[in-house]
C-alpha cells in the first residue's frame, strides 16, 4: 500500500498483561491501523467504493461512502469491541486538524475484526493516544522508502488467519499504464486445513498442534470465526463505480488462500482512487478509467490480495494472549518444503 504515491499507513500496537477484570484490564493484544489517502481528505475527498462478501462485521461510514462515492477521512482499523472508541477518537483528532469538520459533519471510516481469542475484550484496551499515534505514523510514512510493517502489528496484533497467526499484510502491483494498485488486509478468518499457498493446499499437511512449543491442553485454534477487511488503493483516475468493482475482486484473492466466507465472518472490502481527487464540492476534471480498461486493475487486486494474506502470516510471530491462548507463526520452512514437493519452488 505504501507504494501508492501519497498514501500512508501507520500502526499503534497495544500489548500489556494485567490481572483479569475486574482487578485489571487483562491481556491486551490489539491496536489501531490507519490508511491515509493523503492530503486533507475532508477538503479533497477521493472516489470510494466498497463490497461486502459476508456481512458479519461493521465499518462505520460505509453507507455514506456508498451513497456519495467519496472517502472523506482516513480509514481506521481496530478490534470489534474498540470500534466505538476509535470512532470517537477519530472524530476528535480530525476536528483538531480541521475546524471545518464538525461545522460540517463527517463520519469517519472505521472497520473491525474480532481479536478476542487473544485479546481481553471485557475492557476498552485502545485509547485516544493510540489512535493519535497510528494517525501520526500514517502521515509520517508518506514518501518514505521502506518495507511496510506487517504481521502482528497495529490492529492485526491479536488476529488469526487460517489457523495460524495472522494480522496485517500488504502487497502492490505496478501496471503497464504506470499506475500502482496497493492492497492492505487485516486477516482474521478461515480454517487451518484450507490454507492454500500458490494453489497448493498446504493446510492439509500442516498441524498447528504439532509445531515446536505447542503445549498440550492450551487452546491454539479459535476455529472458523473472524473476518477480513481489505483496503485497495490506487493512484489511477477511477470513479466510484469502478472503485466498487475493484473492491469486489478482493474476494477472489481471499478465495485463493482458502477463504469460504464463513457464516460468522465479515468479509468487507473498500477501494479508493487518488487520481480523481478534487476539491470539496467540485466535479472531477480527469477522464476516469472504465470498462475493459479496468481488467489489469482487477487482476492486480486479485493477485495482490492473495499475496497480502500470505504476507500477513509470514511476517507474524507466535503470540500468546488471554488465558494462555496461543496462535503459532506459520512454519515457513515447512511451507517452502511443501511447495517444492508440489512443483512450486518458493522464490
């Protein structure tokens, strides 16, 4: 996602161990991640689209974004029970930056996934300062050439993916037109046996209970629950209907990794395009990319989403949280060996 010019990504990671409530706040394995479309998104909103594959989740501002086709705020990601707190903090912080906000109401875009397997959701673990830190980090990351932070960071700190430790993953593609498509995922879905890498069902050959360090009697797999939030960004001049179409393709990328969008899982996708940015209340002046010209963008979203999911696992560390519950890091060497056996040498 950081490869998209002008777009920033920042995290605030919240990890603490206190006595269980009511004596303390328990184990915190959570955080906040911010995707900033750049500049002042209230004064200069960008085209926005979304799609819902399975709706067992929540994103504030999605209805307004669908109605107007515009993204007016950064996108904030956090855990389910923290959504209201992050929304409140986002309102306060954006008003601090631009006093026009509040005189004209905006609805910050805040999405969530359930991290309660590792994170104690009985206490509000995220603070205003955490949201401020993530937003500042996103702003500071713009134009900085460095690998993105992935895995158990920010809002991905307590997340699981396909039976293993998940979290935040990113990937991008540069198209022949010169435009960039970036994808950020917050992964929290799926069953271990369905994990698929490069078309190989490696999950059928990996057992989280057999990894080194696994402790008998300790819960290590929360089962087929959770969600996945996917955010797509591009510097191309796309309008809102085209952003809807890009967002919808994220589901194909998830399917490649083993997702079946379980009953209780919320697969919610968003896309924005900075190449059609205009002043507030002004009509775009750039001719948008439409129709069959979108085909390379569709392919980029599918490929980058698949890769971002796998990256979220490859970069995550084994994490123990609430009640000793543990999510193990994906055993990379075992995965590489399996890919080789099935004629998919890792690169």
